[in-house]
């Protein structure tokens, strides 16, 4: 069976005794009975669960791409943060800027002791 032949509950794959699908697929038995061939634990436990057979690798690829995107965004934010911090640190009104920032964010302006 090709990827296009994957059977769903609404459109089960037609099979013969020699072509019963592997993995999670709905198929019609030669006698016409609608059957599920569970290939993943999700479907073994609940026939109506989302199939995870072929989608685990796809999900990993999607999450890997999302992680790359988030890492790139973080690198971009880090550049901005360091540049902005440097400008504030070097500004003659540094204390006033930091005090105003703390006031606007509701942060406690008193330095907290470090727990080491």
C-alpha cells in the first residue's frame, strides 16, 4: 500500500487476505466488515484515538523546526537585550531609567540578597 492508500474509518482501504495493511489503518475485510489494524499503542488502547504510527516522525520534524525557529528568535532577542542593556548601563541617567522601568513593571526596586 502506498501513502495514498492509507485507510480511514470514513474511507477504509479495500483488502484481500493477502493485502491486510500494517500499522494503524481502517480496512474492509473481504466479507465487508469494517476493521482496524492497530499499529500504535494509542489505537490499541482506544480505536478512536489519533494514530501515532507515521506521525511521530513528522511530529519530531515539526518540533525540531519549531525549536530551531525559537532558538533563532532567542538569539535575536539576546542581541537586542544585550545592546539595550549596554545603552542603559552607559547612559548618564541609568539609575532613573532603571527606577522608572521597575515602577512600570511593578518590580521591587530594592535589590534582593542572593541565595548562594
